[in-house]
C-alpha cells in the first residue's frame, strides 16, 4: 500500500489518451475524458495497492467514461444549425495517411461490444498484463482472456476487406473489385 | 492505400500495440496544470489517517453526512440541481474540451455566428490572432452555458463562456473599468478569469497561464465590437 504520486501520473498521458480514444472513438471526447479522469484522481489523496499506477488509471478512466455517458444521457442536447458550425480545419495534417488509419482503427474498436472493447483497450492499447487488466476491470483473469480473444476476432473481421468478387463471366474484372484488391494486398494484381 | 495495413489477426494485434499516437500538446499542458495546481494545494491526509488521529472527527463526519443528506433532501424537494451556476462553475467549463467544431465567422467579421440570447461571441482572429477552435454546451444548475474556445499562435488556450438567463451575483477579485463597464478580475489557482455582463448575461473569459491583462483586453474588445 502506498500513496499515489501525482507527479508520476503525467508519464501516462499519451497511453491513457490512446485508450480513451479507443473507448470513445473520437479525439475530442478522448481529450475530455482524460482530463476529467485526471481531475477526479487528483481531487483527493489516493492509496494504491500495487506498484504500478497504470491499472489504477485504467479503472479510473473506465469509471469516468461510464459516469460521463450517464450524465450525457441526462443532459439536454443542444442542436447546432449548419449555419452555426463551420467545417473542420481544412489545413492538411502532417501525415494524413497515418492519421486516417489511426482514426479508423480506434473508431472500429469503439464500436465493439462494451466488455470486449474494455478488455482490448486495457491489454492491447494500454499495454496492461492480463492480471492487471483483470484487476482494473474487476473481473477474473480467465474472463479477460475470453473477452480479449473475442474482441480481437471481431475487430479483425470488421477491419478485413471484403473478399474480391469472382471475375465477371466476360473475363473483365469490375473497377470496384479491382480497387478493393489493390487496397487489401497493397499491390496491383 | 497503405502497405502497412495488417493482413492477419496477429498482425492487427501487433499494429494496435505498436501505435504511438501522442496526446495533443494542449492536453499535456492541461494535465501538467492540474498536477501543478494539486501540488500547490496544502497537503491533506487521507480520511482514514484523519479518523485515526482524531477519534472526535468521527462525530464531526457523521454530522457532516447528516448535513449533506439534509441539503440533498432540500435540493430534491425544491427540484433544483447542483452545482449552481457561478463564475467558478462557468470558468471550469472553459478548461474542458470542445465537443463541436468551431463556429463560423459572421458577416461583419467581428463576431461569430454562435450566440446566447442574441449576444454573439467575438471573432478575435483579425485583431489579436486568437482563432476559434471549438465550442461546447453544458447545463449548469438548470442553466444553459455555451463556451467557445480560442487558441493563439503559441498554443495558449482560453475559453469564453456565456450563461443564458440573468447573471448571478459575483464578488471578490478586483474591478477594472473599460468604457464605463465593470470587469471583475478573479483567479482560482493557476486559472485567471475575467467576469462581466453583456445583455444581462454573465460572461466568463478564463484560461491557464494567460495573464489577466490579456484577458481583459480581449473581453473589453468584444464589448466594443458588440456596441459598434
């Protein structure tokens, strides 16, 4: 048992941000969630049972995520008109290809069923061991193993490209299928 | 598209684990500010330590719980919700993240299209270089609070909140007068804030690490723009 050192928390911001992004599916919500999590953790002295604070932060992130979602469900929704909202910043990002890939991946993780998503975020995104993930999510280690297995299967299936359709009877491959083949293999056929 | 796109499940897992997407610098800055603010607070022992040190505190704790329960009962009976709207709760919103894209610039270029009760948010980019980055909307104590976020070229970030309905009373801090209007300069930890009224609505401009003079200049300019 030891007191949580607030200064040591800042080293986990990047990893926690990625975990939050995969939980929420959007960068903006992830920023909000991480800030809210740190504000909660720092609001009073905390005592850790283990050596590593990362699994403690994962549990705090999960609890804050659920609380925020419940609160959002009760909050009146403000509807902005098209006139009020501008398009996103049109300036190109440094590495648009990579940014698209990360966004696509985390958005797909965010669509997984909740239990599977949490297991995958804890182990694969945050980097916790199965034991730490079980501790953080308050489930048995065997449960983490099962959920992670299913989460990976589902994620893989959702991100897998559609199989190319058989060639048309006239022997000419249609343009859409051809693009899909290039996309999935990374080389032209 | 990308040759790095994983082809098998094991490659996909490796891909997820290898991602090193860093958190935005602004988020790091906000977390650093939270930790610094926490460090500046006087050390407070845990509840268990306090109870061990002073058994009498147990009685006080029970009394406090009873008082809290009474407040909750009164609150529920009155149909109210907490926390109540104040400059502190409004400025806390200015430190949070945007939930929607930046509002568009209005036709006169001095204001944005986002507004609360006919009071529009200012467009500071042409005059000061502070561009809008996003907006969020919250309900505090049953009142709608709209916050527009701005950032300058150095990465500093501020939030401008306008609360719908009559402005609540504000005390403390110091008052600066600009064009006959009072602007109250306040601070809470590392957060500087300027509180004033426009059209009877409470406006709060706040940020971490941004000096009060800058906030005052921006706040009073917005009033000029509105009057013109």
